[in-house]
C-alpha cells in the first residue's frame, strides 16, 4: 500500500483541530498551498520536516515503518 503523505498531513491537522490557515502561517505558505499539499502523494523532505515541526508529529515515521516492514534495515 502506497503512503499518501498529503492525506496523512490533512488527517493529522484535522485531528489536532487546526485549520489550513493555521498550518499555512506555521510553515510560511498560503492556505491554497496547504490545500495543494493535501493532494500530493509525496513531498520534499524539508517541507515535510517543517510540517512535522509545526504539528509536533513525526511525519517521517510512516516511511520508516514501511521500510522496516519490507527490508532487514534496523533503525
């Protein structure tokens, strides 16, 4: 199953009770850009890092979990 990071971000944002406008202010983009992020199945690592910081959530974890499930790599 493919990880769709935009959907995960949207879900986490809603879970925390924040708005698109709030996240836009936190990461210094427009609310429209936040909406576009939700539609992206992958993101630049720096943008993902900034969103993770804003939401106080490790948004890299789904990738690590999947990597560990499909390989012998230990983190």
